[in-house]
């Protein structure tokens, strides 16, 4: 069979789609490959009928502002850094006041940061801060606490078991799942390489 | 009633919008249209225990006020056509319990406002009923909860994101018996689904712009009118990104939109410079409903506007569909209103 004969082109303003299918399938392909369906009845063909997704996305591109990545990075660095400085301050305070080692002070420090995050979430402040801070408030432990607290608050209306219990890890669940998977892989690598044992 | 072209109904008996209501939440009450709304709640909870109950309260308030503004006894109301954005359209169905009339639940996402008005007008125009209530609602927090993240979850929204309007708008459509006062419903153009492959639920304006352009083009093609016929053409919730795209698409179709004022309810609802949290503008079924039934009908009654075309746009996605990587099908329904002589 001569494939060249079977080639059909249906023009869509600047773009050409080449169809390599045998004759009986051509019409079918032609009809479904153009979105949306042609205007029936009226017989008037709109330019919109021939607009392909690619052509439209090209047309829309200049109007769609992109995320300000650099600005977001700076803000995340400042705000995330500030949260870490605060954590460091709390840890130093525990060490100085309660005579703890840095390891002993780590757990109560995290607990205080989580508590602060939950309080700010409950007062409806955390989500407003995070529009400015972005990853700065999402990545530290405060972001994890916010994801659990917000889901628990939101689904309290559906009861304690199905609502709070069932939805609390709606967002945080994937962090735990992939955290465990990543830890397993790292553990396997350590075991295979014989690096383990340093407790 | 007759069909014009392939997508448009002409309401030859000219049903009358007897009364409308627009009830909104606190953020909309801080916007430039505050004085045109019938009732502004000062908290998002509206004295209820859950967000869903709050939206229902909003809807019930709006339906009650619409009947009051229309000067119509609830006993005289014959049908209710309503819908909202929640799963199984619970806000409107649950609000319908209080009305006690036959009920049609409709869903067209944010285009539900004009979809319900078109169906209500069709019922009245075809003699299927004398008094029909059309209404819709949306609530920022119920929509965030269902479509995005928990309301208090801290996620950074991109510059294309829109803010769901907390509001409900209802209209009582009545038969034109010569004495009824109010704007007339003259045309409705029902839109077809447009899907140009956009998948980002935080960029609905771009996804919906082709649907708006398609329905507007179909309206002028079917009726043989030109944009200059209308004093105002508004889209539902294309906001600051979708509206210029729709303008470009319409220019490509050769529709001279510069003959009229072409705006968007999502841009009219908020002061984008002061209310930064709305980002690109308003969205939601309540957006076009409250702007139309509050602001636009108000201006028509004052005689500032004679003919208006409202094109409500809807993005028909679900949380499941976009998580499964599907693109967003969009639709737009247009309804044309004309003020009904003096005092109307």
C-alpha cells in the first residue's frame, strides 16, 4: 500500500496535522482531532472551530503571568530562615535555662514550633502568611503542622472519626508515605554498602 | 418562544424579572459594589456551624429576599430552578426544602446563574408556569474545601488564581401580563462545551475564555445583532487574565466588541488594587449572579442601562478529574435583558 496516497492534511491555521491511517479511518480521525466539534446546522464555520489546543495556548501565553520564581525564592529564604532562627533561639534557650544538651533540647523545640503553627492556623493567620512566604512556611515543621491542623479543623464538621480522624492526614499523609519509602531506600543502600552500625 | 440559528432562544412573550436579590459575604461587602447588594453578612460563618450550612443560609436568605422584592407571596411561586458548585448541588436542593415548590436542580458550574435564568424564562415564556424562581450560590470556604485545600491550609496561589465569591443571587421571573414591572428577558444563547486542553485549576480564566467567545459569537450570529445593540456585555468570571484573551478571540471572529462596554463580573466585584487576596479577580456561581441581580439590574431600573448581555462562564471540572490529569471542559450561557419601559 502506498502510504503517500493515504496521507491527508487538514489545515488548522499555521499547523498541519498529518494523518497516516488507512482510508476508512480518515474521516473519523479528522472529526475527533479538531476540538471543539464543528458548528452544526448553521453552516457557518467559526475561527474557534479550527483552533487547536496548541494554537490556543500559544495565543493565551502573553496574557498569562508566570509565577515570580525568583521573588518567591527570596521570600521563602527569608521567611523559612526566620523560622529556623526562631527554632534555634528556642533550642538555645532550653539549653541555657534547663541545662539540656542540644539533642535533648531538639524535641521540646519542635513541639513549641508545632504549637505556634497550630495556634496561628487556628486563628486564621497561617494561610495568609503563606501566600507571601510560600515554601518558607511550607517546608519547615510548621508547614507540616499546618497541613494537619487545617485538615482537622476543616473536617470537624463531618465528625471525630470520619471527619477529623479520616482526613487529618489528607495532605500530610503523602509526606509520611514518601518519607518512609525514602528512608527504606536509604536504609537498603546503607546495608548493601556496609555503612551501617554507627549509632 | 422560537429558536434562532442553532443555539439561541428568543422569548417572544418577553418574561419579566419581577424581583431579584443579591446576598453576599464580608469580602464582597468591602468591594466597590457593596451598596448594590440587598444583604451583606459580616462573617463567613453566617452564624452556622458548618460552611455548607452557611452557604445554604445564604441561598435561603436570597430566595426569601427575591420573593419579597418581587412582591410575590411564596404560595404563588410555582417552580424553582437552582444549582450551585457543591457535590450533588446540596446548597440549592437543601434550600429548596423551604420553598415547597417543584424543583429542577441544574449544574453548569459558574454558568449556573444564567443557565437557571434561561430555563426559568423558557418555562414562563412557553406558558409552563407563571412565576418561577431562578437562583444560584457559591461560598468561598465550601469551594476551597471541595476543590482545593482546607481553608486554613497555607499554600501559595499563583498570579492566575481567582477568589470564589461568597454570595447568592436569585431572580423571580414572571409572566408578562402588561402590568408586571421589571427588565424583560429577550434572548438566551446556550453554549457548547469548549475544551482547549488547559489543565491548571488555578488558571480558569484562560480555560473559560474560548467558551465565552464562542457563545458571544454564536449569539450575534444567531440573532443577527451587533455588539452595539447592547449597552453592556459582561462575562461571568474570566477575570483579569481571561477577559483580554476573550477580547482577542472575539476580534479574530470579527465581532466588533468596541461598539459596547465589555466587562467581567469577576473584575467588577472587587477592588483588585486594595483587595490583593482576590489575585486575578472573583469567580464562582455567586459572582455573576450577585453582580447581575444586584448591580446590573439596579442600573437597568435606574435607567442607566437599556440592554445588557450577560455571559456566565463555567469550568466543568471536578477535583477527581484534574487529579487524574484531565483537561477542563468549559461552557458559557448568555442571557439578554432589556429594560421594560418607564419605571422598569
